[in-house]
């Protein structure tokens, strides 16, 4: 995947349409020092962006794999444009997420990335929605918990809200 090209197209769409967005997933983690292989690009954006974003992606040649109010996944037949995934947030969650973003240089652009605590919240939600992802997500959360100044109580609260307190305790028990 040509990450710079895809990031540029999607970021330009968000700028043109004036929707907030943030880079999440592997690139969000990379902003905090965890680099791992990835074959897709993940974004969070405002829920109200979904209809225009879906139309934009179709116009770019993407096929929609899945769409729900909270998520959508898209793949392009050209491997250089690859797969893009979106998380849609609204209301107070949206405000907290986007107000807390920091800007980092990625693929020649300054892009917003959520606070570590918000990345962890998304990882917790991913575990809840797809238990097969638990081990990878737990490893990512463990990394985020080790960052200086991270609010461990906030992250624990996300686990508690999702009914996954035992997973949080498992992470904390690891050496």
C-alpha cells in the first residue's frame, strides 16, 4: 500500500469537507513509538461524515466490505490504494477525542493522532467486538500503559465499562 498517497487523499477529503479526523491503528501507535507491520490505514472521524465519506470512497474506486453506524471497512482493487478502515464517533466522545489529539508528521503531512488513552479505548472496543483480536490488542494496550504520563485509571475505566476488567488485570500482571 502506498500509505502516503492514501493518507493524502483521505486527509484532503476531510479538510475539504471540514470534518475532524485522526489517524489511529498501527500509525496511531507509531506516533508514540510502537512500530509494527500493517497493511491498512485506520482513521477515526465524526459520525456525520459517514455519508459523504462513503460516497467519496466509492468515487475513488473503493469497495465497501462492511458498514455500520460505528465502523466501515473499504478495499481498493489497486493494491497501492489497499484497505482503509474508519471508526465513527459522535457527541461528547467526538469532542473529547478530537480536542485531545496531537499533531505528528506522517508521510510528509502533519496529521492528528489521539491521546494514548483514547487509542487504548479503541483497542478495548476492538477486543469486545472481536475476541480473536484480544492478544494483539492487549499487547498494544500494554505498550500504551507504559508511556510516561498516561492515565492508567482512565484506561482501566474503559476496560470496566466494556466488561473486560479481567483483561486489564491480565495486562497489569505481565512482567
